[in-house]
């Protein structure tokens, strides 16, 4: 019987990304952030579709959080990722 190695491989990839994060250039961090964000949305939609549900509200919350985080950077010159992420989560939770 073969053993499933999915979790150890994913754990190793996650560890390597976390450790290499400070060493990556700014463009690679941006690309990685966008890829992870879109992957989380796709994962959430796939979980809902597997359960036989269709949710259009998830995109609304995702966009509200993205617009709130983007507005901080554009209009208030706040570039701290943690502040933007928390503001985006708060905007989505407030809308929910």
C-alpha cells in the first residue's frame, strides 16, 4: 500500500516559502501574495461546490476586503501589509 505524501510535501513547500520570503525581491513577494490570495478564493469556491452549494456572496466579501486594503495604500499612503490585511478583513466582516 502506498503512503500519501501530500501533507509532508505541502508542509515542506510552505516552510521553504516562509523561510525564503525575506530573501525574495519585491516583485516576487507581490506575485506570491496575489497567487495565494486567488488560491484561497478558489479553494473556498471548490469546497462550496463539492458540498453542492453555490455562493456569489464570497466574491463580494473578497472584493470589499481588497478594495479596503487597496484604498489604504492609494489614498492614505499606508503600505504596511499587516495593517492592509487587517483592514481588509475588518471591511469584509463589517459587510458580512
